[in-house]
């Protein structure tokens, strides 16, 4: 079971030093050209709930990391992040890197997909997400890690990192929008359709596979029905592994259709396993690895592991109890000040 603590046990921000109750690092691109107005609105919304917030507009990944690191050093009770899953990963990684971290993660879902927020039941409307930080409960959730790089949703090898890399090149070179660039990049990757030959060591057992992609999730993804692609819990303490069998483009299309109609569990085109640790070897010395949508070159072999109950997140009081139990109100934190 994940460790549960009352929100009342969150540390106070250092009294007498002027530190805020919440530090919010906001991806400036999420403002749609109105970043300053967005920051002011977020500050006002926190104030409406009785919380002092310092809002930092991050114009780069490093800006976001610096704001989060300083907040952790200052022992600010909540470090909030406004952006998509990549931004959430960046700030979560900062909290995970500090073994003495006393800050909880607050999520303001300002991205396109917001998988992490959805799977934890965090509201997708900004004002409701801010209210959740003020009134929610603390929950310790798992995170995954590959060669020391944390991820909160998933990691993948093969087709997807290739598509993301090509999409970024098209956006930079041709000025295409994200989704148009993604479509062209996917078409190019499917034309090339490269295979990986990998050796998987999973809880002491070895498996050889020739595959177009490998997908590793932080906890298990649902495989059937309308909830396909979601996670019912982030506290099970297991990685999930999905390996597509050696299949051609039509086989991959069949797999996609199974997913589209919620029948992925019935598909025979890939393996599904769970584990606490996974080692992946390949003939390549370095390979592109995606973690929460961000692609980096990593040295092989790749070592994946689960980090149970490693990240504390503010979630709604009424969130699914499969992910944890109630823990009290954040606004009671400062009642004795």
C-alpha cells in the first residue's frame, strides 16, 4: 500500500521569510499569447482560496526547473506546474531528485492531452484544478525510471520516438503546426517501418523480440472498453510492458483498429507483461527513448524500474480510492499561523 499522510502534515512554508504557500511554474506557451494575463488570473484564483501563490512564467524548460528547484529548497508546501505532461514530468523530476523533498506536486492541466491529471481525477478546468490544490488530499503515487530519468506516464522505443523526432524537425524547418507535423512524421516513419531487435530481461526471465516498438507504462493501462489507454491506479507498484510482435504495416493497422474499438485485449499482435524491473538490450550503443513525450538519446542497455510511492500529489477528495485514501484539507495547513 502507498504511504498516506494527512494534508495537515504538509510542512508550513518557512515562517517569517516571506515564502509563499504555493509556487506555480507555468509554461508560458500555455497562455496562447496572453501569458501575463494567465499568470495574474492564477495568482488571483489562489488568493480567492486563501493561498499566497508565486507564479513563475517559464519561457524554457530550464526556467521551469529553476523555479521548481528553488521552491523545493525553500520547502514550499506545494509546487504546482501549469502545462502538459512534459511540463508535469519536468517539475515532478525535480521533486523526485531531492530525497528530502517536503513539497507536494500540484497539477494545473494546461496541455493538450493531460494524461497524468486525467488518470488521477484532477479537474481539467483551470479554476477547478486550483480549487483542488486548495481543498484536495495528498496521495503518494508511483513513478517509473529509465537509466535514472523519471517518467510519470510512459516511455517507449522504436516508432514513437522516431515520429516525435521527425515532428520536431518539421515544426522547426517548415513551421508546420504540431498535429500536421505529427501526421507527416507518422507517415514517414511508417514508410521506413524500422524494426528493433531487443533482448528483454523481466524479473529474471529473458525474451528476444523483433518489434517496431516497445512501450513501458508507469502502472498498467486498461486494454478494453471505452477506458482503453487509461490507468485505474498509479499505486500498484508495477511497470507494464507492451511489445508489438513482428508484424507489417497492415498488422499495425489491425492493432490500431482493435484499440479504436476498445478490443485491444483480444488482439494477438503483442505481449503484455508487468514487472518491477525491466532490462532492455540491443545492438545499438545509443538509442532514442521517449519519456512522457520528450525524446532523448540514451546509452544502452536500458534499465527500467518502478519507484513505488515516490511522488506526493494533490488529488481530489473524491478521487478513486484505488489510488489511495483520504488525507485531509490543504487549507487547514495554515490554520494555526
